[in-house]
C-alpha cells in the first residue's frame, strides 16, 4: 500500500500528505501542502527538512487518508455554533462562532479516543469562550486508517447530543441592587456597580437598573420586588455578603421568598457567594472579591446561567477540586485551571 522512493525519483509525483518544516524557536508549519506536484527545485528543499525519501500511497479499499478521516471525525463531533475548515497537516480545528458556554460530553469523548487511531482534544467544558476561539481539534495518528474505525465513531455519535458544542449567551435584563449604609448615605462612592455592569456587558446582557439600599432587610426585599416587577430576568445583589453582624444581604434574599440553592462555595476567591431562585428568576449575591479579581466564582457560575443552564448545589460543591485561583502574575483566565 505504501511505497518509499528517493526524493530525486519523486519529481512529477504528487504529495499525498503535508510536510512540516521546523526552525526551533522561530517557526513550525507547513512547508509543502498535500497535493503539491514535486518539481526539480523542490528536491533540495525537501532534503533540508529531512525528506531524503518520499512516501507514495496507493490506498486499498477500506482505508481512509488522514485528511478525509479528519473531516469525517469533525463532522461527527461538531455541534451547534462551531465551524471547521480544511485539514492542516492532517488536523482539523473546531472554532466557536459566537460568545457562549462550551459544552463537552467528556464520557463520549473518552469512548471515541479509545478507538484505534482516533484522537480528539478539547478545552474543558462549561467554560466561557469567545467567537473565533479554537475549542477542539482532531486527527488520526497514522497517515491512513481502516474505515471501520471511522464507522464505529460515527455510530457512537449518531442520535446523541453532540460531543462538542457552544451554547450562546442569552441577552438578559439584569436588575442590580447595591446594599450598604456607607454607599446609601454617600460616605463612599459605589465602585461595585460599574464593575458589575462591565462584566454583564461583556457577556452580552444589560444591567437595566440599579437600586442602592441601606443595610435593612425590608428595603432589600422591596428593591428585589421592584426589579422583578420591572421585568428583571436576573437579580444581582452586591455588598453585605460576609458574616459580619451588619451584613444582611443573605437575609434579605431569604426574606424575599427566594429558594436558596447555595450559600457559600469552595472557591477562593468567591467563598461568600449565594445562588437563589425566585419564580424562575435566578438571584445571586456577589462576594466583595468580584469587585477586584478578574476570575472568581462569578466567572464560573454566571456564564452558565446566561446560557440557560440550571446550576445545582452539588455542582457548586464539586468546584472545590480546582477551586483555588493560582493568582498568576498575569491572569490568563479562562485559559487556566481555575474552576476546572
């Protein structure tokens, strides 16, 4: 099936695979593209990249070339709001076409990677991704594989949710309630509100109103009811989330009649976080760290809510594994292990 010939004898033949050129620390990429007709001028260049001999492939029935295999795998695993192009050096990348939440069926992914010759790699699921972000890639290991392996993969994927997909963020009307006597009475300016607004704008939602209330539970309840009456699709409360005697925001959320899903999270920063729900509207109490940290529990939970997902207490508890931010000198979130 495979014939090996000297590069000098390959003039006039057609390359059936990409040839890579590597210059350490400077360049790694395609030197010759699949389908290129080899000319006499190519011979020294091929030798420079270590190709004294060239493989000539004559595929028998029942075998599939790496490029065609990559296309078939990509087609089988690619879900909504992803796209892919042509193979490059035998690999195809899946790219997000919108801002949203990446979803990966990790169990099915493991099954597919257990098949001979198949490799599929993804980012961690349930993280926010931006349009244009590469979220997965696939290729086979050899230059060709038996078609039966691809048929197995396609059968595994048939009539099941996609292996990889992106759930677009919904554009929600967010009601913001800022608590604290120090802000209500004008002792200090509100710096939390602008921070919250910028976060939601980046996610494609709008903070359509903000109410500043003192540290009194009845005032908090009244503000919650008011933003809900005004059509809030999510309610966010800032301030007063710690265990100090005058930090009454958790009590205010409870007094509104909301069902508390979780108060507290095994994530640092972000432990003093509350997630609740009232008449189908998610309600969150944000810890103070969300004001000055780029990545907190907020980045782990809010994107899921904006994608229309329901977050359980069990899922919040599970965040403890990976729940410490490494406080890197230059924050790279979400391209890091926090919350994963």
